[in-house]
C-alpha cells in the first residue's frame, strides 16, 4: 500500500471518489485478463463492501509490472451512520489474496 485518500469522516448517503495506490512487489505482472483486482477484504461480510464495489479492476490494456504502482480510483457511498473499518487488499480472483491491507476507521454521521 503506497497511499489512500479514503475519508475518515463521511455523511450518510453521500458519494465520494477515493483512490488507493498499490505497488506490485511480486514477480507476476498485474492485468485485468489475469484477474488481478483490488478487493474488499471480507467480501460481503466486511465493512468495505458496505461503501461500494467489492472488486475494483485494472482497466483493460493496462499492465502493472513488478515494482510498478497503480492507483485504483472508484466511487463509494457512505452507508448508515456508524463506525466502520473498510479494508482493501490485492486479490487474484480464484487464486489468492496477497500483499498489505489498506484500512481506515471511518465515522459516518447523519447528513
């Protein structure tokens, strides 16, 4: 995990654009056709999926070679008020989760 601009304070029902920058520290090149994605840890049981997509793909035609970085940009919507800990990690669908986890503690309040 290089960086994340995931907000720590949000208003319920509001949308936000977030960016999580990851570095490929492995030996395989990340591509969409090889099913490399940024995934919501815990899938449907985790907090991240309450904000939006469970998987954020690499755009078709983009390659992330070892030692390169890629920024995953996506839109989230704040869920009902409460405190959440959305976590994201790299995953090769059908193979394994890997690498560091990006986690934030987020306070969602009424509008």
